[in-house]
C-alpha cells in the first residue's frame, strides 16, 4: 500500500469534518429566537419595560416600581408572572398546575428550535406567562426587558392583585 492510499482516507475525513464544523457554526450563529411580537400584549408591555429600564439601571428597583397587568389578556387571567433572564417560565406554569398545550411545550423546550424556547429565558430577555380563565398557560416572550434588574427576576401575582412589584419582597 502506497503512502497516497493511506493518506487519501484521512484527507477525506478531515475535509468532511471541516464541512460539518462549518455547517454547525453557520446554524449556531444564525439562530435567532422568534419573539411574540404579534401578541396583542407585546407592544404594551415592551413600552412599559422601555420606560422603566433607565430608572432601574440608574437606581435599582424600589417599592414604588411595578408593572400593571390589569389589561393583560383583556383582564382575563387568574395568575400572572414576570420572568427575567436565567429563569424558567415553563417550569413555573407547570408547578402552578396550568395546562400547557403540546405545541407550546414543544416550542418552549426544543433545543436549537427557531421557535420560541423558554426552557430558560436568556440574559436580556423577559417573559410574561399567565394562566387564563380556562387554566391554560400562555406565554409572551420579549426580546428585551428591564435591563440587569430583570436577571433572575421571577415574580407572580394572582387576582384580584394586578400590580406586580419589581422590588424584592
């Protein structure tokens, strides 16, 4: 067996691995989650986050900082939660006993999915999850939230309360 015959399979393997590596890099770098911008609540609460962010960045959350969720889903909810980076809304909704539709369960947990995934909210993102009057979990995923104050934030309220405080209890 000649040296060329020994080297050819090695070169083919290296070339194949290089192509595979390039494809993985391309897929990984092109991943962008789809945010729930079409949800009727998205614009309203994104505006609230944008308004609060400068003050929270400057001084941190105080007892006077809150998000009014009275209009969430036209007021038709039982329990609502706000989630910042590094939190898991899906787990919380399950613990609350809410029904999670199979399509939502799949879109929330599929690794690498181009759909919404909330196995964990990413660092600068924010999510509102709520239990509607039919005991179904609903999720709204935001590209940005209230800034660093939102990291690890997980607060829930139940009706008749509608003002969700941002400061720790």
